[in-house]
């Protein structure tokens, strides 16, 4: 079987499984609210209210639009339940493609895209190997389709269906990057992953748990000679990143926005929320400046050691609320540590000779998650 034939079969089987899963969930959705958080979510979706902490703003926005397509409030529950069913079906689709990708890389290592994106020529696998790959995806995705916990959340208005879709898409995207990592602009996949993870925070924090697995994929793809020590360091770094996101960015941004608003309202005499708007404007400006400096550094790696580049990174990290992991002295120490690191650590002045390493690191930083 050649590459195009397998790719066509992989897509057709994937969409067929999506149809089976989606139809199953749509036939088994509840017509109204289930007896737990679903009733609250349905009411909040339709009226665009604030749900229980920590909140799910992006979930509320998407489900609010769909809940009004029913034409009357009585159909809001049915529309939101149906939305979860469709999103869960899409989750199964991406799960199937993830499984077939992993099995394909094990059974037929030569069946992958070339360094410049050229499709492999000739026969890339036998019919038996293709059946084994597609069968693995079929069994794995259908088992998950009819599992109790996933089916339970797929037929009601809850955040778990939407969050599972983000998780499935993000994990599928890291494999898309892995197969294209030698391309000149392959890091756009990493930027897309960062963007989707930022959106997923507005649904549920579950998506952050993908970071350790994606860190290992990144490490084994980039490392020339992977070692157990390197794998352990990649895992530790990903664990630290999860903690940094949960207790730094996710909590730090609203904390810092509140402090700015208190200052501009109580000290400067502005009206309510003016400080919030000023903070958001400054944050966006600094992030845009950081992306600009990162792009300049990609074009000229010598700029990695420039003061402008270091200041843009330090300000971005501080304004994203990372120092507010702690309070008082701890917060000041973290802020001082960020500034000192980018000013005193001389490694940035000695950049790697291979350009893609610089670009890979910059692309991860230049698109911080926003939610």
C-alpha cells in the first residue's frame, strides 16, 4: 500500500468512527438537565452567567451561542447536551488518528513524510500492516467511545466533553509537529499548540496534563542521543511548567489585574475597571514587543544577548503574573530573580550554531498561552 492509499483509508475510517460515536451520543443525550452541575451550566450557558469557581469563560461563550440556536429557552438544555455529544465525537476522531500515527511509527518506520515534506514513494507498508494500524485505531477509539466515564460526560452539558476535545487535538498536533519537525517553519505547530492550550484553560485545566507527554515527544525528537537523564530532566521541566501555569499564569493574571485596578481606582481616582483595561493594554503591548524582539532574534541570533530582548522577556513574565505565585517577599524575590537571570546569565550571548534550535525555543516563548 502506498502513502496516498493509506492516508485516504486513515481519513475515511476516522470519519466513519466519528459518525458512529456522534450518532451514539446524540441518540442517548438527555432532553433536559442531569442532577448535578449540568443544570447550573445550562442556565449559565443560556444567560451567559458566571458559573462556580474557577469558572469556564470560553466554554460559556461557545455554549451560549449554540444554546440560542434552539429558538426558545425550553430547547436550551437539548442544544447544549447535543453540543457535548458532537464535541465528544470529534474527540474520538482525533484519538483514532493519534493511535494510528503511533502504531504506524512502530510498525512501518519508513512510512513518514520526508524532510522537505515530500511523500514517500512506492510501497510504504503491506496490506497486513495497514490493517493492523487501522485496526488498532479502530479498537482503541471504539473502546473509549463506549467507556462508562467518557460516555457519561458526552451526553450532558458539562465542561469535560469540550476539555477532552482540546486534549485530543493538542496531543494529535504534537505528533503532526514531530513528523514535520525538520521543516523550515515546523514550529508553527508548536505555536498552535500553545494557543489551543491557552484557550483550553478557559474550559478546564485538564489540558495542562498533556505537557509532560508532549515534553518527552519534543525531547526525543530534538535530542541527537536521548538518555535517561535527559528524559528525566524533560519530565521535571514539564512538571515545573504545569505548576508555573496553574499557580503562576492562571492565577497571576487576574491577581495582577486586580492590583492594577485597585491602584488606578483608589490612588489615581479613575472609575472602576479602568485599571483593568490599562493592565490589559500594557500586557498586550509588551507581548507584541516580545514577539517582535523574538522575531528579530530569529533573523539575527546575535540579538539573543541584547538588552532589549532580555527586558521584553522579563517584562512579559512579570506581567503574566508569575511572581504572584507567592506573596510579599516571595513575589519580590521571584520578580528580582527573573530580572537577574536574564541580565546575568551569559548563556544567551552564546547561541547554538543551528538556527532551528534558536527558532524552536523562541516560538515556544513567543506565543504564551492566553485564556
